[in-house]
């Protein structure tokens, strides 16, 4: 469904507006050339390392602190340089660099600090090395970011200008973290969570038009935008299976229905236009708010591939394309659970692994890494957000609670 019309642009702060116009024209912004890095050693780093001793992994696996990265959310590993970019739900995108290639980051500093980012949670790469940053209501494109991030000024283009991703009137502090991926069709895919616990009926037509509560896709210049998937409450993680090109994504469940329902979801989209059931059903649970459960269930619901424990908050996911891990994990799916916030007994705060059947559908899902949640006290010592595969086959895990990125490696026991 092609999207007609353009949202009313939201005015940016005068300084930020001037800076982005300068950078679009390859001009300097006047920002201080010295960008203070985040300290990587000291009391905080030592405490994080101590907490990692509680994390349980299968035999042969080891987890270490890769970098101290405040508010670390979704990650984009650079295609050539030994570094990555990390989004946040605040105002910073981090550039994280391992300069001496020892498996630990040496430098963490803000990327493009002259710009005024707003919830730049989503980061992803194009095939030719352009960095996409998906904010709450804007999408930016940074050509060759991995080679020109040293200073405060970097080339930038607006894929979607401020106020153009969703109608400004629908902006909300709730469910505003976007994620992005480039598909096999070379188009940009962006998740758009809807801002309610359960959307009211009078919002459904508008949301379906814009792809709010779904996934949209567009060309890299922002043209030919269309709604790719609907019936999604709030997806904060997606990845394409490189073997068959299908799009897999998580979905966070409705709150306030009890500890054990609805289940979280990991979904698989095989084509454009599929409907994933929300707000009429999530997992196997009919949604009672606004009496959606009184309606006949729509006939075209695409069922989830994996049903996870309720309220564990499934976020980022990635297909494992490395060769370092045993054959069991190669081609499978790692996903992060952020952890519950409104459950009587806390859950989540762990990593899952899902193997696939020969036909490309989900087979078995198991806990891969746990221990950030103390079961005895209910205390969280970390909240995994995203997972990413490094070029050497190790697995990175971001944690916005501890403000860190971890690195999981494997060595034959």
C-alpha cells in the first residue's frame, strides 16, 4: 500500500537546523573538533565485569566487557573498519572503535555531535557502506560514516525529514524507538510501534495508512514509501534471513492482562502485505481492551513463528552468519529479551537462540545466556537490547541498563 501525503514537518531547534543544512553542503558547523571519549576503565567498568561472572552460557562460550557505552541500544557493525555505531533512546549515537584489534573497544565517543538527534535508536548499513540512523520521526543517511566519524562534521542526507516518518500529532514518548534494516530488494525497512497499550478503534485507519503498528519500506532516498506489514503492536528488532530473504521481527505484548498473557512473539514475513493480528489477537490471546475480543477474528492473520514468555520484552535479533560458533548455531537466530517491568515475578533479561527447520521456519527456541536477572531478589544487573555478529564470528550484546556492550566468544572446550 503506497502512502500518500506528507506529515507536517516539526520545527527543529535553530542551531540544529542550521547545522544539518551545513553538513548537507559539506560545510563545517563550527563545533569543537575535540570530542571527549567515554572512560573505558575504572570502578564502573570493573563492576560490570564482576556482574558478568553471573552470566550462564553453554560450555565453551565466554562473555567479556567489550565497551562502556551509556544507554547502548541497537548496533550496526561497520562493514570494513573494526568499529560499530550504537543508537540510544536519548540524543546520542556512539562510535565504538577497537583500534588495536584486541577484541575490546579502545574508544567510545559521540558521532556527529553537531546534530540534534532525537531518540536515534535504529542504526543499520546499506550494502555500499552508508550508515542509516532511524530516529523517532526522522531518518538520516551518512555516506562513508566509518571513515569520516573522527571529527564532529560528517556528510549527511535526509531520507525522511523531521516530522515526516509519522504524523507529528501521533508522536509519543511511548513505543517511539525505531529499528531499521536494508532488505534483499535494497530498500530501507523501518519498524513503527504504535503509541498506545492498545490502539483505540478510531486510530486504526490512520495507523494502517502510515504503517504505525507495523513495518514500512522505502527507497534509500525516501521515495516510494509503502506499508510492508501491519497488525504489529511494537516491534523493536528485525533481521532478514540471508538464506531465503524472509524478514523476522519481534513484537512486544499488551500490558495489564496478567503475568502470563499475552505471549511475546517472533514473527516471519514472507511477502509484503501480511497482517499479524494486532490488536485483535497477540500470541494465542484475544485482546479485551476496546472490546476487540468481541469481534470475529480477522481471517488473514499470519501466526507467530515463536511464542515467548509473557512480558519478557523481546527486542533485537540477528541471524548468526559467523563461523566461530559450533554448527548448531550457524544460520540460526539469536534474540535479546530486555526483561519485564510490570510482572509480579520479573522475567527475561536474557538471550534466546532459535534454530530453523529445513523449510526456513522456526524449530526450537532455548535460553542461550542468562544471569542478568537475580532470581532470588528480582534485581536486574543488566537488560539486553540487541545482538550483532562481528566479522570474526563473535556476538555482541548491548545493554542500556548497565550502559555497556558485551562480547561473546567460543573456544572448543
